[in-house]
């Protein structure tokens, strides 16, 4: 059994790499499943709470259709998001401070 591994040492390295890849893929799927399960629990608790407060179906539908996307919420609040590594940075969103008249003419024209 160990003779092929002794004859081909690269085979051991390939087996380790394959095992790491399989483990990483399994971790991704398991954590995604756990996140979806937890989100379903939160949604069910929210629906129960809204029903216990006597909210109408239209109110519940409006609340559930509202987005909870973090990026969309930041954009709606006009906050700047900065992403990057080291000196390379990309900023997304509207500026925090209003642009003055001289700067806006330089930007637009």
C-alpha cells in the first residue's frame, strides 16, 4: 500500500491538496446551510411577532419585501464605502460633504 507513495512522493502532496480543497468546499456548504437555517428562524420569529401584534397582511408583506441588503442600505443612507488592500482603494457611494460650486463645475465640465 505504501510502495506507490514511496515511489511517487508527489502523490502524497496531491492527496493533501485534494483533501484541503474538499474540506474547504464542505465548510462553504455547511456554513451557507447554517446561515440559511438561521435566517429562516429569524424570519419565522419576525412573522410570529408581527402576527401577535395584530399587523395586517399588507403591513407584513410590505415589511418582508423591504430589502435587508447591507450594500443597498448604505447606498440608501448615502454613505461612502471604501474597499481595498494597501494603497489600492476603491470608494463607492456619494460623498459625505457637498461639493462646492468651483469643484462641481470642474467635475461636470
